[in-house]
């Protein structure tokens, strides 16, 4: 499953996300959800505590638009719009947070 976090972490139901996420899943941060990718993010640490093999992707264009691309954690991977499409093709199910 692809979990897309589109809202600021402050306005997202992260406790439920943490309950539903599994090893096969990917997490994609986009729009205001990219704020969760900042260095020392508690959210990223909580997700990776569940399983370190979960990949957290962050949309590069949204980081650039918010001027925070140099402030992101080294625990996330950058993805562009083509990569976003590939993630949606990989996962037949998606939950938007």
C-alpha cells in the first residue's frame, strides 16, 4: 500500500498511520506533508521504528517550493513526479493522510 501524507503532520492522523503501516508499504510525503521530512523528525523516526525497511519518499518539487530541500533528513529519499507515478503503479491501493 502507498501511504501519502499530503497535510502538515500537525493535521494528520499519524497514530492511525502507524497502526496500519506494514513492511511492504511505501510512504510518500508531498504538499505540506513534506514538513515531516525535516531533520530530526519524530514522525520519520516513529515510522522507521516499526520497520527500518519501510521507504519514506518525499516529493522534491514540493521541498523546493517550500525552500526546505537542504533541511531534510537523510532517512528519506527524494522522488520526482515520474517517481511518484511509479509508486502509484507499484501499489494498487493508496491511503491519503
